[in-house]
């Protein structure tokens, strides 16, 4: 009789051997079984669904959750134009997909109606976050002509912010007419454009996404593959005025979530184009993150890799969740050695995020799933608080891990 060993088991054996060869202390009891990981994943989905039911009791009808202040037991909310507005319906849809809880779908459909007007918003570069994380998932789960047209209009609005001289989509607007500000976060909005080309046959969206990514590779990254947060171009010539890090510790520091956006964004670029330079960029960014001496053993990064008060500073669960989700896609495209490494780190991140240290007790945290994220420490905004995008990428990562474990 032939013994058939599942791929996921082979991966775990390979990871074990790597640890032995590297001289690390490692025993079988420290490695979670596939069943243990699946239990963790399903618990995350079920508890997440229960938490998100709380939002329906606390949210004003025209508001979107943004964060939560535990000291005052107050939910921080936004309107539909806030850049995070798409994450709440997106998480509801991910949770519905996994639990089949119809109340989640009903709430998602309700809030999507409030969000739909943003398809015409040309004053933000964040339409990928706002519309693709929401309507993109809605259309994937239950395709409709209405959702399709909303996404196409959103891609048109996003494309209106592209300038061929600079070679980028403008991120932040500026009062200075010569400023053309582009942030690394903008890599996350390009998936919407790739979708639009596939949906319409119009290659202009694809070309904008590729041009933006190429300009970002050229100008946003340092020799060690860490990224600046902001590059300020000259709006008339495309020359670079300044490179800085608005939400990180300093201009030359590595803001953790910025590194996560780059990792995720260039992984998606490779998926959509199969151009190896994007895969190389993603693996270089992954190496920077995973080999950084200031990355904690539990792989939940500090808010900035160069924060001066490490280890006595804040962790960023949102950065960890984005990194985990990105690694769980990147592992499909790389060598076996790197695949095992990325899978192992992603599992470790999700295990640690799923503990009481980062996952809120049921009925607490205002309805959010994860604790301890950092929005902008320099801006004193959402510091050591829950954030909608931390939840979104955490649930997305759990879904990606489940797919790997069950294949």
C-alpha cells in the first residue's frame, strides 16, 4: 500500500528540519498540529462573528467603526469618506463567508449602500481600501452588475489621480501647488485597477498600476529594501523634492506598517503580472522584515523598527496581520525553503495574535477583534488601540491559512 503524505505535513517536517539544521532548540511538542491550527482558525472566525455583532448594536445608522477608546467605553466612528470605511463591510463579508451567519451578510449589505457613493470620490487615493476590500469581496461572493459597475466607477475615480509625468497616483492633496505626495500605502490600491482591466478589457487601468509600482520601486526604497513612507515629487517635472516618514519615528526609520504595505502590495503585483521583478521586490522586503534585529521573537513588530525606546514601546498588531496575510500568499510563489519559512512565520504571527495578549475577550473592545495597534504615534492618533484594518487583514490571513491547511 502506498503511503500518501499531505503537502501541509511535508511542509511541517521540512520546517522542523530547518530548525535542527540552524541549531535552534526545537521539539515536536512546540509545533502545532494541523488540527490545532484549524481549531485556532475556526475559533477566530466564530469569535470574530460574535464580536462584530456588537457593532450592530452600537453603531449609529450612518456611521462606520474606526477604533475604540476603552477608558471612556466609546466607539470612534467615521463617515463613508474615511479611508478605512471599506474594512468593516469587508470583514463582515469574510466572516460571513466562513460562518454562513446571515446576519453578517445583512449588515454588510446595509453598510455597503452607505458606502456606494464613494465610487465617485476623486479626492482620495484610498478607493482600493474603501471599495475593493468591500465591494470587491461582495462581488466575489455574490456577483452582481450593480457591484461590478460600482467597482468600475471606483477604478475610474482612482485613475483620475494618476499623472504620467510623475508616474504615480497622487496620494495626499497638498496646499503647495508643486507638491505631489505619494505614500507607500498606495501600493494597496492597485488591485482595484487590475480587476478593472479584467472586467472591462480596458488596459489603461493595468498600465497605470504597473507604472505606479515601477516608480515606487525606483524611488521609495532604500538599499536595504526598507521603505520611506512619503515621497514628495515635483508636480510639474516629476523630480523628487523630499523623502520622509510621516507616521514613523523619523525620515530614515522603517515604519512597521509601511513595510507591511510594501510586502503585501508587491506580492499582489506579482500575482497580477507574473513579472519576476515584483516577486524579487516582495522577497527582499520580506527578508528585511524577518531578519531585522528588532523584530521580536513573537514576530509582532514594534510600531517602528527603529523606535528609540525598543523594547519599551508599542507593538502594532495591524502590521503583524498584514505581514501574515502577505506571507501566506507569497509562500505560493517562492522556493521550497522560502515557502516553509514564510508559512512558519505567518503561522507564528497568527498564533500570537490569537492569544489573550492580542485578541479581545468576547463582549469587550467595543466589538473589535484585535487589540494593540498603532495608527499614527507622531500624530497621537489611535495609539495602542483597535483598528478596523487590523481586524480585516487578520481575518483574511486566517482564511488564507485555512485554505492552505485544507488543501
